[in-house]
C-alpha cells in the first residue's frame, strides 16, 4: 500500500499538472469571431397598424437590438431563472452546476447548469449545440476568456439577441413581436418572465403548443408548464430583489399571448406591397442604403398599407374578374386581362392600398406601378388645370407675346368646338399637320359631334376635340408642367409637342395617377405618394418619412377642377356616373384609349384618391414584340370603357373604404382671378342677351358653330334643365352648361385619329405621329423596382 505521503504527493502533482495545463490552455485559447449564422437577420415589414405583414430575405427571423433597448426586468428575469451569479461571476459557475444537479434530483424547478456567458458562447461564438466532451471543454475555456474580456451588458445583449424563443423567432426583438406584438423595449416584468420561461425549451413552454412535434406539447399542457415556470420566475425575482412584492402582486394572471402564426409568404398582394415599400425606402433614404445593404437584413420597415383596404381592393377586382372574365370560354378576348390599382390618402400622399395583379409569385409585374398602359382621358383634368393656371395664348400677338398676355380660362364661361373631325390648329391659327403632311382632324368617341360647348360639358361628355384644341392654345409645355406639378413624373410623359398629348397618350402608373388626383382633393397641395413611414435597425430609427408638400395649384384652381369632375360622376349623363357613392361627394374621370387597349377610372372623395386601370398584356416575357391587346369583346362586352369595369371596381372598393370615414364635403369652388370667356377651336362668341330675371335662360342659337353641319349623330336638342350647382342662384348668361348638362354615357378613345377629310363614315386612321414616343417602346411595360414607390 502506498504511504499517505506518496498519495498526497501524487495528488498534488496531478493537481499541479492539471492547473498548469489549464493555465496553458487558457493562454492559448482565442475567442472566435461571432458566427455568421448568429448575426443573420431578416427584414420585417409591418402594416400601418403595427402588426407584422411579412418577413423577407434569406436571413434568420432576428432583429438585433442594443442593450439599451432591452428592459432591465427582462435581463433580470433571465438572471433569476438561469444564472443568479451572472453579474459577478467570471463566466463559469461551479456552484451553479451543483445547484442545478441538486434541484434536478429533488424534482423542482431548475436553473440551467451553464451560465449565461456559456450559453452566449455556445450560440454566438461556436454555433455548436452538440453535447460532446470536446465541445464542453472548449466552451468552458472560451467562456472564461469572454468573461474576462467582455463587459456583462455586452454578453447579456449577445445572449438575448441569439437565443431561440420558438415561433421561428431568434432574439428578444423577434420574440417580443411573435408573442406580444410589441417592441422588446416595452416588455413588462410579467411578459419578460414568460419569455425567460420559454428559453427553457419553446416546444414545451410556448403556450401555443407544438402538438405536430410532440403529443406532449399540446396547448393545454404547454400552458400549464409555462404558467408554473412563469410564476416561479416572478417569485425568484422578488427573492433576488429585482422587483418588489407590490409589483409582483400585480401579475396574478398569465400574460395575454398572440396566437402562433405561420410566417407570411410573399404571395397574393404581399409581394407587391413589399416590393413597393422596399423601393420607397431605397429611393428615399439619404444614407446610401441600397438593395445589397438591405438584403443583409436587420431592418424593420413600417408601411402605410392598411390590410383591410388592401383586402377590399383585391376583393373588388376579383369580383369583376370571376363574374365576367373567362379565358377558357373566350380565349381570343379574355386572355391576358390585367387590372391594376392604387389608393392614396388625399391629405398626406400615403399609399393605403394597391392591387398589383393576381399573385406576386405568378404575375411578376406590379400593375400598380408603371406598366406602359396609356391613361387616356383621365389626363384631361391636367389640361383644364393648366388652362386655369397659365391661360391661353393670344393668337393675334404671335411669338412675341409674354405670359401677361395670356387669358385665364373659366370652365363654364369659355367654349370650344366639339365638332367631330375638328381641324386642330396651333395657337396662332395655323392648321396642325401630322408627320405625313395630312391635316390633323380630331375625332370624338363613336364619332359623336357637338356644337360649341363649355369645358365642363366637354369633360362630362369626355369630348376630345375641345381639350385637344385647348391644349394647343395653352401650349403642350404648360400642360406638361401642370401634370408634373400635380404629381406625375416627367419621365412618364411622352416627349414632343403633339396635339394628342392632351388626350393621355402618356403612361403614368396607377400610384402616380391616384396621387396627382389627390392634389385636387387636397386644395391644390401636392404630396408625393409614399409607402414607408419609418425604418428601424438595432432598435434605432434610421429613417423617418418627412412630409414635403408643395402648393401645386391655388385652392381656386383645385376647387374648380373638382367641381367639374363632380359633374362627371353626378350628372346623369356623365361618363363616370357608375362610380357615384350615395351620400358622398365624389369627383373623377373615365379614360379609354385608342384601339380599346386600356381603360381607367381615377376619382376621389375629400379623404381618399384611387386609380383603377384595365388592359390586356401577355405575361410571358419569353415572347418577343409583346404589345397591348384590344379589348373588344373582353368580358363579353362590345368594348371596355373606363365607365364600365374600372368604374365599377372603383365604386365597390371605395364604398367600403370610406364607410368608416367622416362624411366630408368638397369646398365650394372659388372664383378664378382674371378669368375671361375664351372661344377656341372654331367656337364663336354668342351675342349677350338682355338681363333676365329667370334663373334658367335659354342659350343663344349662335352658340352652335356656324360653319359646321353636324352629322346625324350630333345632339341637336338641349338636354333637360338641371338645378344650378350649390352657391349659384342663377345661371350665368355665358354658362351654357348650367342648363345643358349633357353627357355621353360611353367613354372616349382618349386618342386622336389623324385623317384626310372624308364625306362619309369614320375617318381613316393614319397612325400616331412618330413624335409621340410612349417612352417604353413597342408597348412593353416599363419601370424598375427602384421606381416602384415613385412610378
């Protein structure tokens, strides 16, 4: 038998060698860099109400936050539950390991055997969950090194940001959102205790349950386990003097937890919403954050989208599609039918809803963004606004005139010829010729011909001739300027100074059209449409939307445009009458383009502006020379006007969208300063009649163009008398429309037809002038993802 001296000496040598080996190993160990997986994050998009909309990117559902964004009660809940000596230990706790073993033997609640530092090292530095001796030894030495080299707040934040809480949530911020739909910084002691309990194992402590993983992990059994551990942690926090007994007494019931949800996918409309918001942020931030930086993850993007309105808009489109569009029954007319739409808050420019197509995972072009579809007669309000903003030029002065020689146009006092086949002239009276040298003869929809008419009447009927000539009298450059002031992007407008510019041969997006009409609804104050209110990263706000409103038009101009557009909807013969919402003020305009290749309705109430468009275009990008297709026969209709499906979708959606809003009224239009009667396009000035007492004077016969013999389709009998608009006690002697509201129940082609004069039938088209560059070439959709927020 060895002597006690030999045994003691051997033991001391063993201990010495062990300690020496430990010291040597400690000196050689290096703290690994943070594991890439531990830092992996995704981006979270939120609805306007703050609820989660979607998670994107290839990263983990994690949003890293600083220690200052983690409440002290959350930190202390974890300490009381997992590692009571954390704030003082060196990274390992031999006593804690022994205590865990003892409590486990008794069958009571336990703290983990590993310290918080060790768990941080395992998750953040090693990314190794194996239970091997090698991993345990490596973890031990690295933990001691980390405990000596890093301060406790850094370790605590690292642990809470890398831990898994179930529900696909990594890190405290994602967990707080998953369980309570709030930011981590707002957690109270009770909620913190629950999240600390879940760290013991989400499969068995998440109250939502995971029966698909283990039959023992039912919601009832998990709730029972979670409740007991939650209560125990709160009691431990009182014992550790982290919360008072009085505060503990507040938490007698288990905290309310959200139902467990599957992560939203980018299907349906979500993909279009995310792409729009992503582009908005990339194009708006001043920190140079681009697509690559955004893909690294960690951003929380708060949007303006309202789920209820997005769902309502999608439902309204689907209702029309399901009822009328049948590609199998009518493959030649009902294939490739597309709808697009956008809805904008009239006061702020916030995009509250959009419809980008049937499904973002199947139809990749966002139809609410730039598509190449021309807007047709929905462009005419910008021509009218330009006439009231800049006025028309004096043809007698020729090129020497200055801006002061212009005459401001009044929609009720000024008149233009509505003749079909009208010879369009330059402002100085010279007839405009197309690129082939032919005289430009402007046609109206269905070749309807009218006499002299006010601009209000021309808008109601959607007559083309008056607005084409008006645009020439103003100057196409001024019309373009007015459209840009309203909110359209200049690069979405065709180049050149051709007459048809005023009829909407350009192709702005639905988002921009809704935003531009919102300028009229907002008393002339223009806001760029936007879809992101703020962006947060690491708990810090890195981007905040700032309003930058501009006064595009005077309230008088905006109010008069609105008043005219109200008649388009409210007048029994207005092309937009199907959009009327009983009891609500509505203003809007239909639009139908050449060849029946697109149809629009854009309109607004005092609070909300919405644009709906419809067209046919093949989704197959592998096909060459794709073009917009005609819609004659589509939906089993002779042709598609803005007054048909687009108006009906608009009405169905807006009726629902404004149902909970205050019933505001449009302000009465103010008088336009310096406005005088203008007679253009062959219209002649009527001879004023003596003052009359009757409020409804009969128009003078000379208001009909004396040199034009209307075709058989012309209107020769004045329409029924209507009551003067509010605020007007009598009809102005110049106000022909006051007694003759008229209106064409159809839409209009929105495009001119240039022809040589003919004696019978429809003028023969000679094509669109080559200077009318639609900006997208051969009819293909244009725009990029980066342009989505400002299409």
